[in-house]
C-alpha cells in the first residue's frame, strides 16, 4: 500500500517538475504537526492532504522519530493549498519494516477532513485505538 502511495506521489511530483520549474504555481501555506497513536509518536508514517477542489494537487508529509511532519507540495515547495482537504495516513513502511496499524478509515477508506487556513497551520493527529 505504501509503495503504491509513494509511487503515485513520485509520479505526481515528476509531472509537476516536467511542467515547469521555479516558484510559480498556486499559493501554498505552511502545514505541520505531529502524529501520535495512543499518545505515542509514530515514525515513518505517510500523511496525504488531498484538496476537495478537484483541480488541486495533494501535499504529502513523512513523520520523523518524534511524529513530526511538514507538508510538501513538491520536492522544492513546502505547504498545502488553502481549503478543505481529505487526509489519509498510512503507517505501513517497508523501509522501516513497520506494518499498518491504523484501520482503513484513516487511509484507503478515509473520509476524514481538515481545513487548511490562509496562515501557518499546525494540524496534530492523536488517534486513539482500542488496545
């Protein structure tokens, strides 16, 4: 699953780079935060923000050992588009040999929304799972 998401992300980034270089393009705003599951930071998770506006491109972020992420629109541009986004989070990471710990409602079946405002955004996720 993660390999497929990363492949889709790579193809999207490649398309953006092929179309043109530089800082031209849509206005982006900073988005960062942390991901925790049952209060513990999750390393190596992939977070996707897909704008509800169908003409908008998604942004992606990877979490570090502290669960911190920063959204990237492309390798050269940080941030995300302003507006409502469906978010997807996957914890499966083949490189770190980590399995998926989140139910499908957070990734392949996600209907979860977050609003990205026209300012610096801190969007934390603290997901509580039954133990």
